[in-house]
């Protein structure tokens, strides 16, 4: 399976592992951001060769989805993980992402998307430029 965004791509291999390449400026390749700012200005980071996306689960990924600059992965046990640009809360509307004093506009490491999805079994997802749609 392959999913593409504006300037990045994801690939899902037969073992359920996710790979990414291209622009990772907003975290859309999921390669971490320990020394990167999660608010603008963002600095360009690119991966010319595929890099493994460290999804924090032992479960196999069964579907990948890419929006404009954000990505999603659904696991065999129905969990949803997301990473990338979150300026319009397309990945999370948790309080730590919308705090006006300390907003986080980018999620550099794949993270579970919980809130209303906690204890739900996700079966499908779609992503656009600034939104995500999930089927449970």
C-alpha cells in the first residue's frame, strides 16, 4: 500500500511496517523532533531514501493514509496513530495541542489518536489538507 501527501510518501510493507520518504519539515515522515520546534517557523528536513516510521505498537499496521502534510496508520487491533502537521487539529484536539500559550502545530513522532476514539475500533480513515475523517 502507498499513500502520498503534497511532498512525501508512505509505503506499507507486507510485514505491516511503515516507511516514509520526502519532506519531513512538519513531521510527516515521523522521524522525531527532539531538537525541533513544534511551532512555526519550521525548518526543512528531507529524507531522500525510505526511513522506517516508528509506530509505537507491537501490532501490525494494516492501512496507511496521508493528508496534505499529516499521516495516519491503522493497526490490526483498530488503533489509530497520527503524525505530521496539526495546525487545524487534524490529528488531535487534546488540550496540550490547542493551548494558546503553548500550542503544538506539529507532531513529529507517531502518536495514538485517542479522545473520542479511545476504546473504539477504527476500520478506515481518510485525510485532506486540514482534516481527517475516521470510521469506527
